[in-house]
């Protein structure tokens, strides 16, 4: 998901926490895969770089997730930690395409800019064997959202999740609608994410706008949403910036109901005996798909190393480890078959066949009249709401 709510500097060290804070290691040991079974040495070109420069959220860069890849391929990972999609975009525009080979975006908001500005290169899926195992719902997403007008594919989705309503089970009944976030009944006990993309769409859902309008909101609709968000602000406890903020408020009892709650947040609180759960309301929840890209200026040997790495990212080792220790699902089911049922439910694996109904995956907001990107209008309105 994406650590969109934190505002930290880009660095090449792994010493800060991101929104997707790693869960504490479970007591049970994770079953390991024999390294020889990864298949990373098969089907790739021989001219492969000995190191790969990887710009990623710091919690995913932990040795627990990456050591199997490094041990098998002998490719050293040079790490750079990012905080959110916009700082990544700024880094790339400032020359970062020469500094990094592979990077991630938390969702699709900046995808059109990456392609239009030539910051990424097309990816040859035939060099990533595990892409043959991508689930139909995500293959459809690739065809509709990631494939360029030239028929080439710019980016590879690798992990995903759903942010939805979370609530204190000892304080209130399970909410059935996103509109609970605007309910006077919970005044002073509601926390909202400090993120324009989510908050604006919550306003659209409150106003019963059609689902097809969520990412195609006109200036008039945005002004109507602004009024709703200004009214909502009067009953909020807080806007939250990080998982840690939300966890502290829910644990103390200050907050009973929260928008955009991620599976890892709930798992962390449950491990500390805080009675907090997520629900699937009648409106679609927000789905995020993390997209891996190969930088436009990555040289051929590094691109070959990147193909190995991307294959690992959607393979069985990463699939199981992300589920058990990261509370993400990958776009394939490789490695996730033996996850405990409780984890499968937490990361929405049990809903895979219903994702089209239950989840609205984030894409780039556009003006319905001009077809131009208009997320800057969303941010402007959101900043006006917060400043009021």
C-alpha cells in the first residue's frame, strides 16, 4: 500500500519506517523453499549485472524478503528507500532513472506520467516466467491500465491489498457502509487518512456518485465533495498520517472507526489484544496494486538482472513470505496456497473471485470532459479542507 501518508526524504539506507510497517515476526517459523527450486537461473540471458539498484519501500527491503533472491542469484541489491509515489516521481524526474534500475509505485496515479515522460521502459513478460501465473483479474488490469497505446507493457503489478473500514468491536457494531465515516453518531471517534485520493472518493461514495465516476470527477462534483468533507471535518477526531498514528489512537480508545484500514494495521493491533477488525461494506473498498517498473536508463545487463528480480517478486518464496510477514498478496497465487485461513481472509485472498465487485483499484484521476489528468484539483480541494 502503500506508504502514501508519510512524508519522508528519499534515502539509500533502510532506517525509517513506512506506512506499511512490518508486522512482528510470528512465533511459528515460516516454511522455507529450497533455493534451487526458485528457478532463477533458468531462461535468462548470460550478460547479467552483478548488482541491481532497487528503489523501494523500506519494509519490503528487509533481508527476510530478499535474502533468498540474493543467495540464489548472487546479485547484490543496492537499496534506496522511498516514502510515497510523489517523492519517487520527483526523484526520477530529477535524474533518478540513471541512479535506479527497478522501482515501485504504490498505485496507478502516476503511471501515465511515467510512460508519457519516458521515465520507464517497456517490459518483456516473456522474460518473466511467473507472469504466466498472474490471476485473470490482474491480467485484465494489465491489459486495460498498464499496457500502452503501442501495445507494449510498461510495468509489472506484483503485490496488492485492500484498504477498508476498521472498527473497535468492543465499542460499536460492525458498520455496513462507508457512510458511517460521516455519521454524527460516532462524532469525535472517527479517523480519516490524510490523503486526497481516498478522502475525495469517500466523499463521492457518501454522495452516492456512480462507481464509474470515482476517478472521473468534474470540477462541479469536486466542489460538492469539498462541502461534504468540510462538514465531516467537524465530527472527526483526527486525520492520520501513518499506521503508527492510527494504531495509537485506536489502542487508546480515542478512535473507534477508521477509513482506509490496511490488513497489517489490524494484525498488529490484534497481536496486542486490541479488539479491532475490518469489514467489507456495501460500497467497494479501495484496492492498491504496487507496480514494479524498470527505469528508462537502466543498462541492458541491469535489465536482465531486473527480469530475474521481478520473477522472484511474484514467485512462491515471496508469495508466502509477503502473506505471513507483510500482509500482502501477490498477483499470482504462488506460495500462498498454504497460508493460514485467517491470513487469507485478512489479505482478501478469499475474495479473489469477487474482487471486481468488492474492490475498486486505484487509477489516475482524470477530468471527464477533457480527459486530462486532474489529481492536482483533488489535492487543492483536500488542502482547502484541512486548512479550514
